[in-house]
C-alpha cells in the first residue's frame, strides 16, 4: 500500500531535482501558470508562507519597525540615480512601455526591489535628526526576469518583505543591519528548524549599491548551499544619489546612513530541501498549517466519528488540527498527510476508544505512540516540541557531516567532489581567486562567517597571505 504510493515521488538520491519538483506539486504547494517561471501558490503553500510571515512580521514590529506600501512601478530615471544599483539590476528588470494603447513618455520598471522608491520618499520626509531613525518595512511582490526558474527557489515574481531604514550615524546603521540578520537567523532556526551560518558577503557577491552585505547561508540535503536572507548596510550611497539630508545635532547638514534587508518565499524551498524525505515534505511543527491530523479508523462503526470530532474540538483550543472523515481508505490518508509533511497523525478506532487511548504517529521518525486520552494536550505539546528540536538537530548534524576544511586547492576540489557541501578555506581577499575557484569548481564564496577560524596562513587558491576564512559551496 505505502510502497505503491511512494512510487509517485522520485527518490531523493535518485534525482534530487525531480524529487523537489514532485514534492512541490504533489504536496499541493504550487501549480505552474501559463507565464513562464511564475508560480501559483496554492492554499497549503500560502498557509505555510502566512505562518512564516506572521512570525517575522511580529519580530519586525517588536524591533520598532512600521509597515508601509510603495508603488509597484519605478520610473527609469529614478532607477538610474544610483549607478551600481542600476548596473546590478538592469539585466533582470521587466519594463513597462505602454499604458493601454499609448506609448509611455518614460519607461517604467516593475520593482525588482524598492531602494530607489524609499530613497525618493525619504528625501521628502526627513529633514532633521528628530526625524530619525526611520524604520520602514514593506510586504510586497517583486519581479526579476530570471532565465532559469524553479518554484520558490527562483521565480520571475516572488513574495517578500523588504526593510528600509535611515539612521544618523554609520554605527547605528551597522547595528541595525546586524540586528535584522539576527532576526532572520532566529526565524530560520527556531521556527523553520534550519541551522544557518551568519556572515558577510565578499565584494563580488554583495548587493548592488551596498557598502556591506550580510547573509545567512544554509545547506540543503543534496549538499548545495542556499542564501536564506540578506541584510545590507547601504552607507550613504543612496542618500547621496537621492539627496537624503538632515540637520544633525550640531546644526550641520549630513547624509543619512541606510540599511535594507529582505526575506522571501525562497525560504519555503529551503524548508523542503532541508527536511524533506522520500515520502515527501516534513514541516516543522511551529510553522505547520496543520500540526496534527486526526484519521478515524473504522469510522463507520458507532461512536468513532463522534469521538474523533469531540477530540478535534477539544484539541483545537491549543493546536492547529485537521480531521479527515472522508470515505477514502485510511492507508490513502496516511500517505497523503505524510506527503504533506504534517508533523503528527492521530489515529482513533473502536478499540482505542474502548481503552481510552489514541495512537500518535510522528512524521519525522515514523514512530508510533499509544497514549492515553487523559492529558492528551500535554503529550501532544511535548511530542511536537520534540519533533521541532529533532529536525533542527538532524539538519545540524547533516551540515556538520557535509562541512570540510581545505588547505590546498587540490583538497578543495577533491572534497567538493566527494562530499558535496560547505568547504571552509582561507582566502586572500582578491576577486581573481574567487573567480578562479568558481571557474574551476563551480563553487562560490557563500560568506566570511562572523565566527572566523584560522585554518592556514595562505589563500587556498593562490598561496598569498590569507585574510579571511570563507565558506564555499555550490549554491542554488
Ligand atoms: Zn588568493
């Protein structure tokens, strides 16, 4: 029974890319649309995003930010004000050239990100140090004309939040940049059970127009890295381009110091690739749209459905509970909810009811627990917490197993081939070495971690004096 069902999903180790595609479509997270590279986020996928978004939004507000909404369109002239920024984004913007039948006097860009719109607005509303800091956040969709696309990981249009802030000093902007990176790391580890490496991007990999970019990087089941969120210290580059000035405490005109930071629907792709298995999705309890699914057994027998519905009503007070009382066979239901990654299944049949017990089945381990109906809430809460913690621990172990150290370029190449994962290696700071490593191995620099280690004195690539330890990997 379960074997036949499993055949519907390609095995992870057989073809990871196909496994991913099978899971996102068969677990009903997305559907393809007629617009190439765009996805329809179905109710289950959207409910996941809402749970992640709600947790993140709460923290964004707790740290003093306010939500706003900016226009979808950006005039070409506005995008061109910051030189590095337009150069970085020009290859992937979508242009609007007509309004109805009429050709526009100036082309419009569908926002790929909103730094310039915030820049224009901030110029109008910031005049004095008393107007600072400005701590704004926007929940929106953005468009980037990507050549190759995959649901959640890379799509023409995606959902995200983008924070944009202005500060009096560089130190305050730096503090904000790192604070928001920490918020992202907390969401990943505490809610999504995804362990992350926090660090700084190299010059080559930083955001177009930023002074510094910070990132959290995670490792997928197949050993590829995924940039999970970024936070940028923009310095005064945009402020100078847009003339965002304020009168400081000494009465002098100064440019504001800015930050921007973003977290996207891409994280759902990370969740799938970190926790999923050959049976489908595995969703961490804290963000699961349904934490517990009740499946009545022999539901045609007297009292079974009443018992199941009473239980649902009781458990609804504390958990996100589903019930499937349809006439599909229990085996079909088991497989379906395993595919959807629902953390716990509760089975209740006539014999269980007689003995005042139910059976709980964990999605992550498949373990079956026969537990008393008395005090069931406490039992469920503790099992869910245990699943949450186990998922993080398992992901951490997987990452450790797939992280290696390379001192020489030969070691680098061998390890990348044999282990496929993160490689920690020293780097001289020159882009030529980054380019060479990418060209010869396809690995890119993921970040210079905050927790630096001294692994060797020389750069892994050129042998010159090393400046930083870097995490390298092939990446999504
Ligand atoms: Zn070098």
